[in-house]
C-alpha cells in the first residue's frame, strides 16, 4: 500500500502524526515526491483549520481546494482527496489559471511562481475566509497563512496566526504545535 493511501486510510487523529512522520521519512529517501507530500498537507489542513459558518460550503456543495496558476501537483492532489469529505462536504479540487478565475474555495494553494500576483489574490479574497498556502522559500509573504518550506530535505510548516485571525480562521493547536509560528509578512 502506498504511503498516501495508507495515510488516508487512518482515523483522523492519526493522520497528523503520520503526516509528520512522512515529513521525516521524505528527507531520508522515501518513495514519496515533494508534491505528493504537499498534497497530503493540503488535505489535512482541511481537518485542522476551523472556518466561520459563513465560509462553510452550502449544503451539498463541495469543500474546495483551489490551485492558482500552473498546477505543480499533477494528479497527486486529486488522488489524495478522492472519496474524502470535510464535515460531510465532498472534497473537490479546482484549478484557477489566473487570479481572475478564482471562485469560492476554502483553501487556496499559491505556488511560489504565482506570488507576483499576490496583490491581486488579496483583492479577490478580501473579506473572505480562505486558507492561503504557498510553497515559497523564505519568509511568508504578507497575507499568506501557511508556508510549506523545504529545509534540510524536509517539508516544514510556517504558520502566521495573525494572518489566520485576520481571515477569521482558527488553526488547531495540533497543527500549530508542529509548525514554526511567524508574525508579520513581506
């Protein structure tokens, strides 16, 4: 059984621990690609972040993870969320080629290559509770809540709790304990 399928098959309380273990294994030479691991992170964020009622999907609507620009995941993100749900909402992946294409989503992944469009993203997401995630190295850019940063051949989390609060999102202590907490932003 592949690592991604194994993690998905575990109860939610074990997923975070398995995810952290996978991070360590990925640096040692596990057969998991960087973007397979990042896909598992995005999936788990849906379970460890609390959105306000107004930002929840409508009944029968999917919980959406959006990807801006060129999708670095290929089919990995689709595989991770296939058949999964968040609070009885099926998970769905939407790809937004440009900032103007961004629609209603709960999580928005902004690849490092798209950070030049961050001002436009901020305008589109203004007054919306969207978990913004990037994989850019270095400090978290202004308005981005979670960074998936490569350090020493591992993926590390950086979380800006101030940015989360500004978006009316609550990050679980289980997630924040595993992260470097940062303030401010570019």
